[in-house]
C-alpha cells in the first residue's frame, strides 16, 4: 500500500506541472436541434469553435458553434454520451480557423449573409440548409478482476447517432440513436445473468416535419418529445397543430416499447393529447406551460391513465423556476390496488437564482412514487414502495479571483420504508490556470448518512487541455463507508487516467484506464472509444 501511495503522489506531482483549462460557458437552453450557450462574441466565441460539454467534470459530449451573437451562441451536437441539460458547462477545445485579415493596400470586403426568400414561387439562395451531424463509435470495455473472485467482464459496443435537420431545405428531419452491446462474463451467474448476451437499444428513430410557420407538424417512428417528456417513448405518431404563434395543440398514439429492453412490442397501446403555451424569448422573460393526458392499455385492460402538467418561467438571466406534476386516475383494478381514485404520483420543483454574475444558488424538491401498471399488477405489496423517493436538495455555485470556482450542495431524502432521513452532501474547489494557462486542479468531497451506513468520497483531479482538442486527466479517489449496528468499515480506492485525442478526418480516440483496489473489489478497467463525427 505504501508503494502504491508513493506512485500516486509521484504521478500527481508530474501531471500537476502541466495541466490546464479554458473559459467555460453554461448551457442556457436546449431546442430540438441546437444547444444555446450563455456567451457570444463578447466572450471570445466564434463560428466554428469546438467545445466539450461537462457535467460535474465528467465529459458528456462535444458541440460546435454554428451561429453567434454578442451574448449568445447556437451550437450543433457533434457527440453526445448523455443527454445535455440546462446548467451543463462547455469548454472551448478547438478554435475556428482564423479569418482573413486586412493587409496594407488591400481592401477587404465582408461577405454578406443571404436569407431564404421566395418570389413568384422561386427560391433564392438560402441561409437555412440541410444540417447533418452525428457520430459512429466503436467501444471496448474490459474489467479484469484481481483475486479469487471470478468477475472478469468484457463488453464491445457500437453506438450510432444521426441528426439530419431541414432535409430538402423544407423542414423535414430524421433522427436516429442506436446502441448495441455484447456482454461477455467469465461465468453464468443465474438465468437472469447469463454468461453472454446481446443488448440492443433503439433509443430514437424519428422522421418529423417541424416548421413553426406551418399549421401542422408531425413526428413518426420511435418518438419522445421535449414538449411532453413526462409521457415517455411511443412507437407511433405525434401530430401538432400550431394554432397561434404561442399556442400549440397535439395528439399522439402508438405502442409503448418494452421498458426493460427497448424492444418493439404491441401489447401496450398508448395515446393522448397535449396543449402547450409558449411566450417570450430566452434571455428576456419567457413562459412555457404544457398540459397532457395519456392512457396506456393492454387490450381492453387499463394499464395506466394519468395527466401531466409542466411549467417553466425564466426571468431574463436573473432567476428561473420549473415544475412538473403527474396525477394517476385510478379505475377498475388500479383503484382496488391503490385504494383511491386519484393518486399524486410525481412532483418535481426547482428554482435557480443568480445572486451576482459570479454566484448562483438553486433548490429542488423531488417526490416520486411508484405506480401500478399492467406488468406490475401482481407484484406483492411488500415489494412495492409506495413512496419511492421524496427529497430536498440545495446547491450553491461561486467564482472568485477569476480562476477559482467552488460549489456546495446538501440534500435530505425520505423513504417510507426507512425509520430516518438520508443525508447527502458535497463540495468542490477548482483552480484554473494551475501552474500553466491550460491546467486545472480540482478537489471534490461528498458523503452520505442513512439508517444503514455512513460513507465518504474524496477525489482529486488534474487535467490539461491541448491545442487541436486533445485532453488528458489524472484522478485519484477513495470510497470509505461503515456499516451501522456492529458492521465493519470498508475502503476502496481508484486511480484513473483519461485521454481524449482528436485524429485527422473527424476521427477521435478516447481511452480510460482505471486501477481499483480495496476491501470490496480489486482489478483493472480499460475503455477504448474510437469514433467518427460527421
């Protein structure tokens, strides 16, 4: 252990001499086709800049600036490993090629942008053209166990994402998101966990027509809509009528994919209707409200019937609120199981406030309950937690001395089956330009305390960004926990090296090596991701 500790200290010291980070930009809005950032020309952004997107210092994707104004930027998605969310941050990793500069004796004229116009049925040059983006990625994950436990595991994966927007320059879109994995274990654990298996997931296959100036829009295929996110996936169709610039009404119908495997199935039918009100602009005051009603049925037997209400309000860049509510309408067997005609099955509320330009606070309340569906109708009451989660969480973010950032968070959660609350907390301190312009060092600490155990998780991360989008990071962390009521104390540690390399021709290579050692599990983890962005 002493030898390993010395090695860790040595590696951390070497990496700390060369590590860096650049200016960050928050995601302020996500549309069906673009990501919008807080920051524009005044902050140094330009068309063609490439940025990495991070959530709590975990890289989750890549975007590229397509349009930029003085204080805002619109970006297309190049790569996405997790769904982006408002509040995620982006860092510039590759600047756009320098524009032609004026030379002595030479007059440089700016090229004028042309917009689509139609005169007497003819289309003149258009600024709005078909935009195609996405990625094809080949991954390989391997875990080799150290010790007597036979937990060796490997997993080759293929990921594909395509976003073809404004096809034929007419507002038609095609979106595909697919993942295929082959799990290989060293042995068979049970009927549910075989030695080898394929896991294929089709997350999206949607052909749509989305033009707000048109009276009718539609989506066909495997559909999930931002306007009715609480409804979930359907394999079918959604039709939207743009009644007014600020009011939209729509209907949807189809079948529900299998919730465990994402496979197509026809046993559960789903249909309903929604009404959406939107008014105002982002960056100013904006209100968005959606109400929906949906039903799920197994033939003539009801599986679930519920109403969904979602609302958000942004008061410029100063503060914002968001909430959604789900209420189940119980009849037939569902009323007998739930014991009531109406059940409040989901409540979520969040609010954020920018105290100053450098300080922000946010609070959220989450109360979700399990609900009976056709698949769960025979589940024993003892296995059905009627109050699955109820919790309150507070966040505080700050930036001081231009190169220091910190965050604090605290949460409390209650489960009906527990005799006391669960407490979670965390903090982080980040120093940019650490011993160099492009270096960053960050310390994170989190912990929890519940009825069963108490645990802590400290971590130290060093990172460096290079020209052309290359990125390296080295991190060390430990997870310590103690079982209450006479239980033992355990400790697990890890050392992780991560690299992202931009290859010629829009190819990229991402690799992670992690060494784990401790009381619960020891071994080597290796992940390679070779991809192509288009």
